[in-house]
C-alpha cells in the first residue's frame, strides 16, 4: 500500500509579505517524513476567506492529510477556523467542552483573564471537529475530517502536532542517505548520477550543490551533497554505495552522512 | 489601477522533505512588495513533471507574474526548464547565444571546464524564452511569457532577480508601519483592533504575538506587534496613530517601528 500523502497550508499575510519567516514547514516536513506521511505540496495563502475556503476544499480532496498553520488566534485576521467550517459546509459553533476548559484556565490565572468575545472565538469550532489539546494553551487546534488545524506560533504548533501525531495512521518511514564530496561539480557527475537514479527507480536521487567558507575545520570551497531517499532502507543503502563508488571512480573522496563538511 | 500580483513556485523535493530550509520566499516577498508586485501565493512542489506543468499553467493564468526557484541545474532532477516548455507547448531547444556564452566561459577557466551534455541542458530553453543573465554564472535563468525561472541557490537567485527586476513593470510600493507593545495580549485588544481595521478597509491590519527571553536589553516576556500595511503611506501612518492611541488608552506603552524589542 502506498504511503498516505500530506499537504501543508501556511495561512497568513505576514509570511507572504516577508515580515515573518516561516519556521513550520521544515519541522512538519521532517516529522511527517519520519512517520511515513510525506509532504507532497505546501501552499502559503493570505487571510482571504474565499482563498482559504477554496484551497482547503481543493487540497483535502487531493491529499490524505491536510495540515494548516496560522489564523486561529483571537483577532479579526484569525479566520482559519470559520473558513474551515465554511469549506465543510457545517456551522461554526461554540464547543462547550472547550469553552469550559478555557473558562477554568482563565479564572485560575493571577490576575484572572477576561473571557471576552474575542477569546470565545478560540472556543468556536466547526461542528463535528475534534479539538487538538496541547500543553501550551487551552485554546485548541482541531481536526475536521482529514484537515488538521494548528497554531502558527512554532512552539504552539509543535506542541499541537505532537498531541495529534499518535492519532495519525502513518506509513513506512521515508529514510535517506547522503554522500558529500568536496571539489566536485554537478556538471561533471550528472550523467553518472542519472545512471544511479535509473538503477533505483523507486528512490529519489537528488543532487544539491553547496559552498562553505571558513568552516570549523577551515574548509572553504564547493561540493555536492548527493541524497538517496525512499521507503526501503536496503535500497537507500545500496544507492549510497553506488554513489560512493561513482565518486571514487572519478578520483573524489566521498564523505558519508550529515551534516555537510563545514 | 490595482497592483500587479505575483505567485512564487518553489520547485524541489529537498524543501518538501525538510532537508533544505527555503531561503528565497522571504527575499522575494520583501523585494516584490517594495516594487508594488505583492506576492499573493506560494507553492512548494516536487520534481514531478506533471505537477510542475500543471501548476505552472494554473498559476500563470491566475497571477500577473509567476516566479520559480529551483531545478535549472545540470542533473537529472533539474527539470524545471523542460517542464515550462511543455506547459507553454513549445519546443525545448538549445539557445545558441547562451551556448556560445557558456562555451566561452568554460574554455576560459583554468583548468577548462568540459561542456558536456549535462551542462548543455543549462543552455537549453523553451523556444521564445528571454534569458536572465547575471554576474554569478553564465548558465541563465529565463522569462517565458509571465513566468520567470530562476535558480534555487539563494545567492544565484538573488543575482538573477536583480537582473530581471528593472524589466518588471511595478506598481505602487506596499508600505507598512509596526507598533509594538509589551505585556499586551491579543485577547485584550482584539475588539479595539478590529475597529481600527474597519476604519481603514483598504489596509491590512495584522496582529502578531511575540515572546522574547533575555534580549540585549534584558527584556523577557510577551507582547504584540501590530502592523498596518497597504499602498497609501498616509493611511498607513493614520492607522499606526490610531493603533498607538488605542494602546495608550489601555495603559500600554506603544513602541513604533521595527525591530521588535529584543
């Protein structure tokens, strides 16, 4: 059975304007790959209702899981939750259990936090959604069908994801092996590398040039990182061995593993 | 006349797998906003021909400009150029002027670089494309219609973008003003902030919570950054003044401008 697939929607004007550098993509890409739910597409979209609704409906039909980050706070530009309700065609309603948990939390603070209309929005969920509760806040994320709605603030998003993760049916973990070579240019190895890719059609073989100056060991110069990736550890290892052999036959000195030589 | 719109396609398995953290989105978002060509959507897609072709055709019809990064090197996984040719339904052909420039460059190197079949791929462009030549490399990016194809390596992408930028018809620059307030929680200001947004419907008013620990001035704690953004400097300044007044009326101490208190 093929692995389930995932799509990430990063919702927020602040990422599109360059104000905020997204920090969630790489975390989720890595964790989902480890769980065998590889990320197949990411979209960054603005806080515009019709864009959010349309995109959610497009991608939830196309991928096994959709993860969203951003737009679930108390302010007027936090509209992800009501847009997901609209996308599913269900009412957006106060979730009583969540309201009670938040009320208890706010009353316990010193000084107590006012549970006003803005904060009540964070207890309002699409009808039928399952809250994602985490240690960082009583204002929850939620899952609605295959759409998993999380906060944009990285430490809260990560806490929500770890709370959600055990409930996701994973696949075969995606594994990879990397071989680095210094002083090797992509243009010189392209043909031989394509032959390795052809020998391992079930894997992704990728080539990523790098340049380091004044690293800890004083290395300055360029090279390539060659990566074999897939769900078969055995094939990944065999491909890494073939890449190593290819580099050695060209007189280069391959270096196995991450991180690249600094 | 409304500003032209832009979409960015980040093409590459390495970003989707978490191996590489994208560094191009924020650069392009900022530069394009300054030029009045705001970024309206970003997609990160894999090195899969039908995905690249389909996505290019979808977004080039939807946005005034499409920028792509990644997939124009010499290796087998560099397929952006031939996919753009397929999207436009034109042949993918050796571009003679580019071939000659690259041949001259490679011959001049010490030792000379072999102009092999892999490197010739980088001189192969969709028929009718205009090369984007930059100081970093003789292997060009290119514009095909409203699709601007650039390298994925940030310093090369930036060099290509600056070479391309003067030829793009910009719009009215997007400007913004930011007001920070320490010890202020979104839930307490949401209603008053929504009233500011309502007073300035042509602007985007955004709220971004932050948390700093042990900054240079020893500040530890949370707060909000409130941002007014749009094409009218006058309105942006008026909205920032309204936000400042709102914060002062609540007893907070607003701090104008970037960067946030560290």
